[in-house]
C-alpha cells in the first residue's frame, strides 16, 4: 500500500511542462547570458536619466568632437558636442520599444490570421494564404521605406509598418499547427459538447501551439531592432532631435574622417543586444521543444533568413 | 506535371495582380492622396484642375488603376516627376549594376559555402563546424550596414587596401580589374549574410543523406570514403541545396539596398532610397513592381526546378510558394 501511495505522491509532485522547460532554460549558459544582457539593457533604458547627467539632444558646440576619455565625457562627444555615452544610453529605449512592440503586434496579427486560416480552412484559408503570399513577395524594406515617405517618418508609423510587414511567418506557423491540431479528438469532443469556435481556437488550439509562437516572437524582437536601425540609418526612422543607434551610425559615416571611433559603439550595442535576444530565443526553443537537438535547427535558420534577408539587408 | 505547372503559373499571375492593386492602393491611401503628391504646389485652383485632368487624376480610382496597369504592361513605367525622364531609362541600368554586385556575392558564397558545408558534414562538431555556427550567430545579429562601415573604416581609410565606395574609379569606367577592386568590400559584407546559412544547408543535407541505407551499403562494399562522399552522397544532397539557391534568386535584384547605400553602389536599392528621399513616387512604384515580378517568377522557377530535379516531390500538393 505504502509503495503505491508514494508512487501516487510522486505523480502528484511531478513538475509541469512549464517548470521542466524553465529548469532546462536556466541550465543553458548561452540563454542565461542572453537574459542578463537583456536585463542590463532594460535597466539602462529605464534609468537613463539617472545614469547620465546630460541631455542626449543638447547641442554644445564648445565641446564638439572631444576624444574618448575626456573629462566628464567617457566616450567623448560628437560633431555637435552631444555626449556619445548619453546618446547610446537613450537609444536603448528606442531599440527596446521598437523590438518588443513590433514583435508583439506582428505576433498578434499573425496569430489571428493564421488561426482563422488553419481552423476554418476552405476558401477562407485560400484567400488568407494568397494574401500571405502577396505580402511575402513584396520586398519589406522597400515597402517600409515607401510607407514612411508617403506618411512621414514618425515613431508610431514605423512600429505600424514594421509590424504590418513581418507577421506572415507567424501566420504560416500558426496555420500549420492548427491544420494538425484541429484533427485531434479533443477538438471533436469539444465540438460535440457545443463549445463555440472562438473558445476552441483560443482555449484549446492556441494553448497547444503557444511554444513555437513564443520562440518565433523572441526572434522577431531581434529582427525588428535590426530593421529599426536600418530605417534610421537611411534617415527614414527616428528623426534628428531624438536619438537611435541607427541614426548615430548614419552620423558616424558622415564624419568618419574626423571621428572614426564613432561608428564602433552603436553597432556593437545593436550586435550585443540582438545576439542576446537570439540566444534567449534559442534557449527557449531547446527548452520548449525537447525533440529538436540540433545546434541551430533548420526551420529556425529558415525563419532567421526570411526575417533577416528581407528586412536587414 | 502540366496541371501543376498551369496552376502554379495562374497562382503567380494572381499574386502579381494583387501586388499591383496593393501598391496602387498604398499610393492612394496616403494622406492627401496622389493629388497632393503629384501636383506642383502653389498652383491656382484653375491650374490645379487642368493639371489634374492632364495627369488623369480626375477619373475614378479603378479607371486610373486600369490606365496605369495598361501603361506598365506596355513597358511604360511612367516618368520621373522632376526631370520628365522616362523611369525605365534610370531604372534598368541600376538593375544591371545590382545584378553584378549580387551575382558576385552569390558566386563567392557558393564557392566557399558548399565545400565548407560538405567538409563539416564529415567532421561534425569539429572546430570548423563550431566556426560555422559562430559565423551564423554573428551574421544574423549584426546590422549589415554597420559591418560595411567598419570595413570602410579599417580596410579603406586606415589600410587603404580597397576603394572606399562607388563602382568605378574616376575615369576608369569599363575596366574589369577596377570593378573587381571595388567589388571586394561590398561582396564581403553581402556574403556574410548568405554564407552561414548555405554552409548549414549543405551540411544538414549531406548529413541526412550520409545516414541513408545505400551509403552504408556502399561503405560495406568497401568503397573508398572519398568516393562515398563525393559520388554517392553529394549528388542526392545537392538537390535541396539547389532549390534553396533558386529561391534566393530574387534577392539578386532586391536584396542589397543597404549595402548599396553604404558603398554608394549605383544599384536599384540605392536608387530606391534616393528616390524615396526625393519623393519620386513613380520610380518607387516601378521598383516595387519590378522586384515583385522577380520574386514571384524566381519562386515559380525554383518550384518547377525542384519538381524536375526531385521526382519524389508531390506535384499535387496544395498551396505552393508564390
């Protein structure tokens, strides 16, 4: 008796799937390093005014082009006398906001479209998937540029257009998942007891395809940050009094002969932040999908390629 | 096969039609519409009406679309607003320049990536395998234009090994050696973005084949390892790789806007960025359409190629890539 009791207890105490995934994630050194780096950037973004005494937009021509290590200016100042470290710190805000809001928005759009397409199938599926094909065939960078020139460059428009051109991957992913899941017996059972379509989609099917969506969303953060820097570099994203790493790089290229080191820091910031986010995404992938054991799974690589080549090249 | 072919072609035409509608709608949805965009500012009401009529902007939207589409199908892409030059005259030369740049980058990548991937498949988790992984992570997290700026800074300005930007040196237009000289840095930048994934594809594809029964049979017969890898495995492993390379074909046209901007390469991507800043909408629309045509037909070509090379592909599958 006591043996079966303890067996029962053992069953009760078995950790849930989220806990198992959590433990696996914590044990992954790359993913944890990514988390700490991301937390560091979030900390810098939130406490920016405390961390630096300067205003990132304040022009001070008396102190222009100071070299790194000058008194009061750790990384020096740019051609207009703005403190470089301060601008780097405030730019963190832009990159994180764009990264997370674009990822969130496009995952929302993609999930809804993919869910409807995969669950209902038939002509709805055909129409929506043709729309996805159309969006995939449009060069995103060109569309982003076109919309921002037509509507004017503002922060809100940028987030909107970046989301609008990057939801297709999620839609295809969710649709594929739903096509498989809707044939499951528990869906049949739910339908039989009169559960509404909306409930089945959101309470049953979506929960079962949440893992790949989370992984995809994480990767989208990185690609959105890259896209923002690209648009700002081209002069179509963040505008002058504000500051962003991409904008700093475009200044840096202009003044490369005078101040060559200006180009180094913003790019390094982007690289480290995106690398951190991608490591987290990888860690999540390993933790949530234990079946995948390759170092960089093929499907992931394809996702990266699609995101990267379409937006950041 | 014929049925599949016809369905795929019809699908592609439909997608192209939708793209043209979407980009046309995008223009008309802009604040102020095309009226404000295309008309000269500061005109009297009367002059405005005349100009509107001349440009056909007083017609209903669907008539305007049909007229625009009809012109494009006849090869008339419109004119540059400020100068009156036909769009085709400035667009087509840049397409050629972009193809030179991307073609070179593509070729270099293939020459490096395929042998590297095959080598890695025979030595899994070796130093070279980890190096490929490292490059993949780096390549996907790095803004390409930053890599370009860094190369300019060190290789062009500091060491003076390569020219800083542009396609030709002054007065040397047409000199192939000079062109190659100018290609080195942008090709390096572009290759990095292709390289990692091609190595991975080649490696994964080879690994899959190397675990098949007929390879074991070949080894058991005592066939030399070199022959096993290159004659038995490689032929089958190349099929998916070839398809992916085919799928990347459209990138030869569209994929280099930022790199072109950094290195001042006179290609289509740079033209698009410059024209966007100058608000030349007819040029922008033309470039979007031209790129979309390349993308759609490139994908169509890749699908057909795949169906020919690999007879195992189910031709009846629904919803191919468009």
